């Protein structure tokens, strides 16, 4: 092969490589903020007028923020347009997921969905909108989609213009949740009778741009840092989980450590991933069920099915109110649907099928991702036989004071056992979610676990 041929081959290979790792063109990125919202959703409403246009989301002063950190409901004066029940289900079937239909079948007498006017409330800080445009231009998938390239220039919403299912789910994984936050929350796994024991957690999460003392080498592959400390009941109090979540989980898989207060020892916890049992979940959820989906997506083949209009939990300020007791929310079979709020929104439908040779208790999963926030709103988990097993939902709300799309809590219903897990409730806690807390990188180290776990 002569020198000219070698040069031409090298140049062509370079072009092919550049095309393979390219994100989107500048022309495509210009759609963000014009016909699309800055986050990549359709700015216009639907033809029927039942989904409004996005006009900027809720302003920061949309309601009062209490000293304890609880939000006033900006839609408190609204009444449901209608309520979907087992009796009128067929009328709304096209706007319901298979998981929602299964919940009506499993609980025909108690499951209902109050549907309210739709409000597109998502709003983010201006610098996050700028970061999203950077993501569109610079971020690409590496390996088999288990990592991101060029992402550290932006840090949020890897693919605002997704071209496949894997890119769509990475948007959920990399969405903005505030640079640092702390929340005191409870988890329940009620028996079929409705009896439950409260598990209390203190969660903290910090993203690299919220840690001023984080070293550049640490930040280069860090997605976020997370701690979860159990504060009750007494038999579990003091146990702490630490997670270092990475961007490229091929080069450096998730690192996790656990502090056991009874043994007073810190140990590596490589099992904190995939389908290992969730913390104090009574076998009702896996680690990667938390936050609807988390962790490396490498065990599944991902398919972007398309967009749908669905009734999803949205603007659930009412069920997050500190005036409610946990007993008002936790009921047999499922949480109190009379307190829930559903709205019609556009969602991305993504299907994940277990790869040949890989292991997971879920053979297939389906996610419905809110186009405005990239938060997974609904989830479906299928067993090895292909039977729908577990159904999840998050009770979305916009934390307008902090400009963060968030949720009151999430649930995962086991259709076979008739039980469920609910995590994230804070109605009776002293504080709501606190954003912008001051933390240092040294607090997210194995050496710091023991101090955090003292009873």
C-alpha cells in the first residue's frame, strides 16, 4: 500500500471516527430554545388543546416557601376535570400505560386517578440551560453506552435531542437535581393489611460543580456523590451507605461503601448495583429501582419507542403537604389516590430488554419519561416469563423556589404480592428538601462514614 493510499485511508477513518462520536450539529442544537424548549421538549401544545404550550415554567415566586422548606400549592384552587375509575376506564385507555391499567385490574374498588388541568411547570436556572446546549454539541456515548464522552464540559442532560433509547435514559440519569441537597425522608413497605414500619433516612447528594474542594482528577469521571444514613428504627439507625457514581462505568464502575453501626466497620459494597435488594426494602425493590432507574445501563438493549400522551402524576403539591400524616397517605395496596394529581403530558416511551447472557431479575423494563423534565414518571418491570411484575410512579412536583424538577415520593407496586414500597415522603419531618447546602468533598469519603454513623 503506497503512502498516498495510506494517507487517504487514515483520513477516511478519521472522518468515520469523528462521525461515530459526534453529538448533534450546530443547526440541530439551534432548535433548543426555539421550536423546542431549552431542555429539548416540544414547546407547542397539542392539537386538542389539552396540553398547553411551554411558556417558561413556574417562576421562583409561584408560592410561599415555609421556614421548614415546604412548598405552597400554586394550584390549590383547582378541582379535578374528571376521575378515572374501573367503571370508565375504557374511555381513557389510549392515554394510560400498561402498568396503570394493571393497577386498575389489581385494585378495582380503590384505585382511581383524579385528572386535573395540565400545567407545564418545569423551569431550570439559566446556566443549566446553557449547559444543556453544550451537552447537545459535545456529549456522545462510549463503549456500549455505559459511559459518556465530552460530558464534563456541561454536567447535565447528556442528550437533549436523543436519537435512541439509551440516550433518552441517560437524560434521566444526568438530569439536574440541584448542585447539592439534603432531605430527611421515610420509606414504608406496607403489609397487605396496610400495617407498616417507618424507615427514616437522611440523604445527601452533591454534584461536582457543588463541591469547591473537589480535585480535578476526582471530578473527571464523577457524576455525583451520595450518602444515605438510616436514622430510625433503632435496630438500623447509624448504618450509612456511600456511593461515588461515575460517568464512565466501564473505566471505573460505581464505587460504594457501607458502614455497619453494630460492627463499627466500613466495608466496600460492590453489591450496591443492578438487582441487589434495595435498602430495607423487604424484597420489594432492587437497587436500580431507586429513583425509578439508576446506575449502569449496560445489561439491557434500549429502544426508543416514541412519544405518547399519557396521564402521569404531576404537580403533586397536595400530597406533599406537611398538614398530612403518613397514615393519610399509606393505605393497603397502594398510596391514597384521592390525594394524587394526574395531568396529561407528553412522554418518551423507552423499552429495555435484557441482553443475551446478562443476568437481572427483570427481563424487560419500560419507562415513560416526562419530556419537560427528563424525569421517569412511570415504570414497568417484567419477570423472566415476560409477565408484568412491578409498576412504579413518581409524584412529580416542581420545586419552584430552587428551580429543580423533583417529586414528593416514588412508589413501586408488586402486582403479585399485593404489596408496595414508597420512599421519599417527608410530610411529618422537621424539614423538607434543602437545596444548596454547604458540603465538602471530604464528607463523601470512606473515612468520613464512621463519624456520620454514630447513633
